[in-house]
């Protein structure tokens, strides 16, 4: 209950403080990338229950001659890269926190298609609400392997506390300012998870 109160309080304050920035980013996306401004996708939440995450759109809808979307690195322009590197694309997810789908801190919500690929240990990451930031994000973000991420996620599940959340939020601000661990080597973000070997 304390964590939920903390989530509501901080997300409400953040939405008010960053309100102008959110509007400015939305306008810039509309001008540079067109519509829709927001990226919406089903993600697994607490106990794997699906919810719709909302973020700012960062990629174009460019397609090849057959109508297929181009590769991520071709659709992620400098403007989209800027949004991701500064984590401005995550600001709309504060609404998910306010609604109760997410927490400020917790394992990042990944793709629904990954659910059957988790080992029982990796699946424990869904015993808590997913977060905008988490222990894995401040310990490597996208620059570490999937196995390392999941170990950090389950460590958080076993050791979560308000003080740990505050530490993670502080370290997140630091990571964002120095733009560390934004992408995996050879990828614009991170390689697809195909199950642990």
C-alpha cells in the first residue's frame, strides 16, 4: 500500500511538472513523424496479465515496396533516437502508473510473445508490477545480456523495498543524464529475446 501511494503521488506530481514538456514532445512528434503520436502495445503486467502500455512514438512508418515495415535502424531517425536516449518517450507511461497497470520501479514490461520463453525462475519477474525503470535499467539497461537482466529482475523481486526504489529512481536520473546503456551492441535498442540457452 505504501508503494502504491508513492506511485500515485510521484506520478501525479511528475505529470503536472512535465506537463508542458509532454505537450511539446507530442507536438514535435506530430510535426516530425506524423500520427499517431503515441505508441500503444499490449504488455504483460502483474502475474502476466496483459495491459496496454503507452509511450511516445519514436519510429517512422516507412515500408518497403511490399508494404512491410523497414528494419528498426532504418525507421529510428535522429529525433526518435533523441527521445529514447533522454527517456522522454517514457513520459506517457506515467499514466500507466497512475492507473495502476505499472509502478515507477519494477522489471520493465517486455513483449507478450516472450512469456512462453521464460524459465520458471525468469518468470518470477511477473510477481511484481512492471516499472518505468528498474534494477536492471540502472545496472546496464540494454547493454547487458537477457540472462543478466532477468537475474537482476528476480533479485529485485526478492529484495524490493521503498529505500531500494528511491535508490533506483536516483540512479535512473543519473543514467538518463549521461545517456548510458541505451542500446545493445549492434542494435538500435536491444536484440530480440529467443529464450535462454
